[in-house]
């Protein structure tokens, strides 16, 4: 119901949505005035060519992710305020290998992709509030 929720929390799923502006708008719609948001998600910067079309990396929460700036802009565009990134962890190649190995054809392929993506993929915690 619109305007009925004190908090919206979410962990590592909005990256999978093909329509993120709609997700952000729905968050704003259900929050009561003064209601708060805590969302953790994967964010990416400058993904190499081809990664967006990699189904395994989509399933690993990487290929469908947007940038931190796009995330902040999306929450603000939905009418939310006090939008903040309070924590951020940028993954190195070994961490990405663990994340991206599921569904990839070979360990070599996974390792090479992890090297290409190192420093471009982070986990970020966003806070916001409905005015
Ligand atoms: C699509 S996410 C959904 C997570 C689910 N919403 C939850 O809170 O458990 C599923 C996979 O992402 C990974 N995952 C869960 N939380 C994560 C996080 N905060 N950062 C990175 N990966 C995460 C886990 O391996 C999990 O199998």
C-alpha cells in the first residue's frame, strides 16, 4: 500500500532488474513520509565489451549492475532525499573469481574475466529517505 512502510531493505537483487527506475519508484511509493531505505547492491564502472551479454555474469550480479552514480541518481529521481553511500568494497581479482565462477565454462575463462574486471566491481550500501 502506498505510503505505508517504515523501511525498505534489499540485499544484492536490484542489479538483476531490467527496469531499475521502476524499482526505485516503487520503493518511494510504498515508503511513508520520513520512511528510510537501506539497500546493498553490486555497482560497476566501465565494464569491458561483451560482459553485459554474459549470462553467467548476469547471474553473478555483475552484468546487470549499474554504476554507483547511476544508483544515486536513480534514487534521487524517484524523489528520495539524503541519498548516501555509507560503505563500499571494491573487489580484487581473487574475490571476483569466487563471485564469477558459477556458470562459466572453465577456470581459465573465469580467471581471465576476473583480471579484466578487477577494480571495476564493488559492493555498496545506499541509504536514503522519503521526504
Ligand atoms: C541474487 S543474490 C540475493 C541475495 C538475497 N537477497 C539475500 O539477502 O540473501 C544471491 C547471491 O548473491 C550472493 N550475495 C548475497 N549477498 C551478497 C552481497 N551482499 N554481496 C555480494 N554477493 C552477495 C550470494 O552468493 C547469493 O547466492
